[in-house]
């Protein structure tokens, strides 16, 4: 190759190193542009940078640029729009796309619109330096090809230089499809030397399954616009039979070919045998690009965590399965699987461990499937299953029971055993629906029936479930209207101090003036509201209106009154609960101790640092916290030690057992002793009789509430009650005619006597 150029000819030698090349950086992040400039700056490079797509187009209109590093996401127009402008204006720039997007659409579209390559963010400095270096080098080669097009006829050596140093496979075949020339790229890429291929047929290097497809391309006889162009074909590497993996024994190439004809032949008749000399072809290695496209395509149809099909692929398979089931008249099953208590796992062990658990769960469920079944992840801890070719409904139940059984085996998280169950709903085609949407909806409804029935089970869809489901949906929608249209009202139940029979506070209780069903208590709708996610809106409304009313009472001189508001455990999952409560107190200028937040014992089960921190923050601000229905759930003295609470409320279920006819266990004295031991305030709810009042007062209960004093009342009636100087004077003056027996345990008892 030393005689590549003849010094006698008047042709200047092209020195690639001396050519200055311009690079335009199109990136909206200044720090990223600065980093790219530092990485790519070299003496032979002229770097320019812009931050928007329109600025890039304006720069390209007025300047010559060799390489554009183009970010897909720009603040004004997308990088794809800039690429579209470059393509439509035939601007001779080499474009490399920069993207942080994991989706395939934009990357593939960019490649199809003319981008030469793309780089995913974040990138390795060495990677982008090498890609830019390769791009500029390839650009130099491409432009040198164009510059020397007029000289190729005069210089066979120059032609051979370009061919031999091309990054593409370049070859010629004779009339019989045998190699007459191959460039050195064949040896570096496929392992074949010129001598090994000379005279051998083209199918020597073609992957067996692609020989039929490649036959006409390698034997191309045409020279016009109909020539073979960009045919994707797989080529074998030398010694492919000794390789064990597919990737190491073949490459994917993009092939273009055309016929070669004798100059004396009739070029208007390319099929003329006396002028046809063979075929010229070029094949570009696109193995890496093909692998990247396949990876992107895989992630477009599969869940990235579990690698199961996603809902897009699941629905595609469902469409085909339903069409096949309709044609054959067979049954098809759809399962909706929701893991029970998975959120508790996430909160306890962390999201990383939760993700690992989801992978194991997905694998166990997938192993329960038959050949042809499809398990897909819907999102979060939900999965869907398609069961084609069912002979009987019981077949779906068998698979469902198998899933429940494999999930019963403990999971290992952080070297600790963890148990998790699932609720499974099943719908059958065509009995429960004839399209994807209906079947998934009915399976979902059946799953929620299992949830409502105690979880850890399965259920087939039944028509009556949908009616119940529709009622729940209707109630949810009506609750949204109720909040907006002031159909809600707060009732207040007095809390009475037993020492002086004065009202010291109220518990705020929401009532719904339903346009059809009348006045509804929370028991009729609160569970549905919590499940639907509307509990946050309802709680915000209750707290707002309770603070408004408390402010009115304080302005009337009733400064000692406090209001207790029930707060759902879901509220403590929100990060802004402390700020929202503090904002209400500041806005209405209320002392923090006048607001009491009532929580149920269920929140104590979370036992998470986040919950404790939020409760502690409220206590530090002076807000009171009480445990409602104490003793009915999983009461633990350790909770009272860890959680910053002020008050415990004795549940009405213990109080209702107090009567002259029934003996009861000493639960109430025990709870009173616990409260005193921890220095906690005590409120007893559900007091309905004189006997209960006297018994609890004798035991030392501080405050009481219940129908014996007053039922929950609207604010107008509460205002009338507050106007009375001694609203409960008759209660205070009550004296029993005889002693009242209070059974403690066994035969032991004491007497409550009049003062």
C-alpha cells in the first residue's frame, strides 16, 4: 500500500489528522454540555453547543457541522424534530442521539430517520469518546469516498485502499454465485481469508436458515432502482459449527447488491447473458444495533422487574386466544391475582427486598402454569393469568389452588422467614365475558370478593358480584359529589368530665345526607371510602370543618373545649400529614392542645419508624393523640411505651357488658390501671345507663361520652346545650337507692354507694 499515490500525479494527499471537524452539542443541561465539551475537545475539533432544538436548527442553517450529538428530550422541540429537519433538508451531518428514555419508540424512530447511532444516559466517558471517534472516522471515510468518486476510475490502488479499509464487507461474485473478490473485512469480521473464499459459493458464509431469503440478493442481476437494498441476513463466522452460542457463530448484516455488466454489453437489457459478469455487494455489520433493538423490543413487551409479559403483550395474546377459543368452541380462563399485605412487607423490609420478593413470587406462579398459559405482571403486586384450552371450570380452580399452595411456602427476606398469601379472582370465556376488558373486569371483581371475605383464597365470578361492585362504584362517585355539594355534616358528641359534670370536649363524627338513603352514619360508607382512596379527601374535609367550628366556640369564650377527630391509618402513610395539621392550627389560630387526633390500634401494627416520627412531631407541636377502641385489636404495652400518645379510650364493647344482670371480666379495671401506670388520660365511650356511669365513675374514669349524656348532635343543638349552665345536672345529682354490685373476678366484688 506504500505506492497508493503516484507523486507524478497532481493529486494532493489527504491527511485525516489535519482536517478540522466541527461538532454541535445539542443538550439542555449546561453541566452535561460542559462535561461533553471536556470529553470531546481536541485540537482538530471545533465544538459548538446549544441548549434548545430551535437554536440547533438556526445554527445548522448558518454553519457547517460534521457531527451532531443530539439529545432526544429538549425544552422546546424534541430531538426527533431536529433530526426530521436534518433529514428533510439533506443536511450532511452525522447524528448520534443521546437518550435517557428506556422506551423503544423514540430510539428506533431516530435510527429510522437517519440517526447513525444512539447512546444511553448515563454513559461511560470512554464509550462516548470512542463512539464519537468512530463516527468522525466513518464520516471522514464517507466524505472521502464522495471526494474521490471522480478519481476512482484513474486510480485502482486508491479504490483498493478504500475497499480494503472499509468497515463494511465488500465482495464480487461471478455468474455462478462464487466469490471472485472479498475485502480484508471478511477476515477481521468473519474469519475467512481471501484465499479461503475465492471460488466458493456465496452460501458458504450464509446462515442455513437464511439461504433461501438471501438467494436472489447474492445473485442480483439488476442495476436500476429495483436492486437489492438493505436486506437483513445472517452470516456465519468461520468455524461456526464449533461454537456453542448463537451470538458467537454468526453476525447480522444489512446487504445491498447490484449486477455487474460488461461495458460492451447492452445495458438496457440487464438480463442479457453476454453482458452479465456477476454481482457486486456490500454488507454492513448491524449485530450490535440489532441486539439493541431486540433488547428495546423485549422491554417494550415485558416487565423489567420480573421479566414476565406486561399488559400490552398479555392483551395481544388474549386477543389471539379468544379468537382461537371462539373458532374452536372451547373455554378460556382469566385470573386476577393480588398479593395480600404486600405493602406491609415493603414498609417493614424496604422496597428493594419487596422487589426481590416479587421476583420470587412471579417465578413460583409461572412454575404453576401449563404450556401455553401466560402469566403477566399488571403492576405493583398484581398479576394476571391467561388459561387457554380449559375443558372444565374446575381446571382453572386446580391451577389457582396450586398457586395458593406454592405461595404458602415461606419466603426468605434478610435471613428471616416471611409469609405472604394471595387473593385470586377467576372469570371464564365465554360465560363471564366475550372480550378482554369484560373478562379482566369480572376477574378483578371476583378477586375483591375474596379480599372482602378474608383474603388467601379464590373465587369464580358470579353475576351478582357485579351488581354489588356497581353499587360500590356508585357510592364512591356519590361521595365525591357529597364532598363538593355540601351533603356532609359534622355531628358532635360531648365528652363529660365526671368530677364536675362539665363538657370538656367533643368527638367530631361525620354524617352524610344522602339524597336517596337519608342520613348515613360512617359505618355505612367508611370502609368503601378507605378502599377507594377517597379517605384523604374526607379526612381533610372533616378536619377543616372541625377546626372552623372549634374556632367559633373559642371566639365565644369556650376556650377550654377540645375536638377529637378520627384519622385513618392511611393518613400516616402521607408525608405531609404533620404540615397539613399545623397549617390548620395556624390558619384558625387554635392552640394545638385543643385538637386531638384519634387513631385506631391498627396503626400501631405498622410499627414503623416513619409513623412514630410523624406522631412524635405532632406531639412536639402540642397536638393530642389518643388510641381509639383500646383493647379490641392487638394491644401491647410496648406500643404505649414506644408511641407518643396522650389518651386511651375504653371501647364501648367493654362498657356494654356492665349491667346488673351480667358479670364481666376485669378488663376495664385493667385498662384503667394501664392508663394510670403510663400516666395517660382516660376516656370511656359508649356509656348508656346509670349503672355504667356510676360503676365507671367509682373506678376512676376521667372523662366519658355516650348516649347516657347525649347522642351525637348537629352543631345547632350543641350550641343550645352549651348555653345551659349545668347541662348534665340531673346526672350529677343521681343517687342510686341501693348499692350496686361490681364483680371483679370469681366471688370477689365491691359496692358502689351513693356519696
